[in-house]
């Protein structure tokens, strides 16, 4: 009888009799290299702000005549604080779903919690790279300042040392790597290439592959262990760490429409050129939109830049926007960073996303139709005349100290699951949350080197 049934499976209606076999092994399609949260020096604290002291001057001295004396002097000190910010993931499964999926996936709630932990690690990694406290200070999702916000000095000015180099679309090369190493070493007076794990080069897998193609013949890669079980290649004895948060991943901002108004601002009459780039969740900064031009006619003008909310790699969503402006075609530099959320809906949970940005000539105001934040920064946040917009394929590369005296990631709770209890409105729910409280304290900005607009190709 069973043989006859097998032979009849191709007959009309027999397909309904075929049992469904589901492999219990779950394929995880969402994956990232997220090294910073692991390899940066970290420290648990029990306060809201991490304070550190810096000495930036020593008692002066020099030549003196026999029996003479120099004026009394002392070192100079100042204090800086880095404020802890909160991160969170909230999820839930029902008891019914837990029961009916047990044979296929095991403990569904446990799987969801594990996934939430992984996702929050990526959220933290993205903020360590691109977080901006100033742009998001009045929004529902306040961030801490990441590497891109704190490392942006393209020329040495006064007591500020250079820590950025614009690769201007060049491919990775030995010369560029040596430039960033020499730039950092010239200020730190430390032997960056002395070996060990006190420093690291953080780059995309594409950049590492391009570098490997340059060095294979010379056999200049040496493997080093930077954490227990984490063995990575090196260049000049500096470990090379892969990150998934540095490149555009083929994502670019769509079309932006610019509309001038003659009142309400301080933007002078003239022609302006804009480019806009989103900083995407669990990804980073995407490529900028095509250049948009607008002409203002009075000294009290504003410009409104309207767009459709972009989606990035694996449906990542904007966290902030980088707005670049210039007075000549192709000469845009960073005007400011803008919050990608203007507020919360009536349920106080659903975000209202930014769909236009107003350049008032003094500040940038995010809005969604008639909805604007209750308060916004009074001036441009993050303006940087040395930072230019990315094109597709361009990315950042970092040389970072791993000495806690130079850089530290303080935390209060480091990615911790929390139980949340069912409610009378949903008694069969089994909710949960994962929380983290952290920030990035860069004690010595010259102990980090950044290369922008690198375009590695294999």
C-alpha cells in the first residue's frame, strides 16, 4: 500500500499528503564584524559620567647662569567628562508560539533573547563608530559621541594635533598606511609599531584584502593574538582588525529636493550646493545623494531639503544625517549632523522619522511635515571644513590605541538581559529586554588616526 501511495504522489491532490520536514538548525543570515566592543579597553563604573584628568603642560625649565634661578612654574591640568548613554532592545513571544515551535527551534524566547543581545552589540558598535551626542541631545534617542564625531582634525591647529587624513578616493597603499602611522607617532612619541596589541588598524574586509594583495609577495603579514582566541594578521607589527561598519556596502542616499524660502533664516543670498548622507543603524555612513543646487535671493533665506527615508543594508534605518554644503560644485564639506528622528507618536514608542531638513543659515532643523522637535540645537553641530562626502565604495580606516590610559569604553551595565512581565492586556506574552549603558571616552585624540574616503579595490 505504501509503495502504491509513493507512486501516486504526482497525481492531482496528492501533494497535500506529503509531510513537511523542517530542519531544526537555524541559519543566521544577519552577521557582522563588530570588534570595537570587544577589543577596546573597557571598565565598569557606577556613575552617570566618567571623568578623567589630563596634564597638558609641564613645569618649564632651561638654561640658567651659574648661581642663577628660573621662575617657579607648574604643570597644567584639565578635566573632561564622558556621559554614559542608554541602549535598549525590547521583544516578546507568546506562550502559544513558544509551545508550537518547540520541536523546530527549541526555546523560542531564549533564541529571541540571544538575537537581541547580538543586535544590541551591533547597535553599540555603530554608535562607537558614528554616535553624535550634540545632534541627538534633544531627541528621543540621545547618543554618545563615537570615533567619527571625536576624531576629525585634518590640520594641526594650536594645541590640537592632526588626527585625520583625506585619502580623496585613493586605493589603499603602503604609503597611505605609513602616513597614518607616522601621523599618530609624531604626536604620541610612542613606538606604534613596537608589536603587541597596544595598537590596532581597524578596516573593512575589502581594505584588508586589497592590502593583502600588496603584501603577499613580500610576506609581511605576521599573525598576532589581540584577545584570547582572536588571532589576526598585522602590518608593521600592528594588528589588523576587520569591521563591518566602515564601508557604504553599496548603499547611497536617494534624490533630495531643495526648496528656498526668503524669510525665517540667516542664509545669505547666493548659490549653494548640498549633499546628504544617512548614518544607518548596524551599518554606518552610506554614500551621499547626487549633488543638489539651490539659489537664495535674500539675506534672510532658508533652504528645505526634502527626501524619502532611505533603507540600508539588510533594512537598516537612519540614525542621523550628515549634511554637506559648498558654494561651488563638488566642493561640499560637512555643514552639520542632524537627528533622524523628530519625536515619538502618541503611543510614546513609535518614532517619527525625519523627512526634511531646514538649513536656516545658523542651524539645521529636522522635520516631518508639520512635526518638528520641541527643541533643536541652536547652531550647526559637527561642522568640519576638512570632511567631505563619501561616494559609493569609499570608507574609513582607523589606527587606534588600545591602552586604557589613552582611550576607554566605560560602562554601567554591559549588554544585560532583563525580564519584563506580562500585562493584563496581553497575559500570554513573555516579553524581555536587553539593556546596556556605555560611552566612548577618548582621553588622547592624537592617539587615534583616521583616514577618510579610502576606496579599496581588489
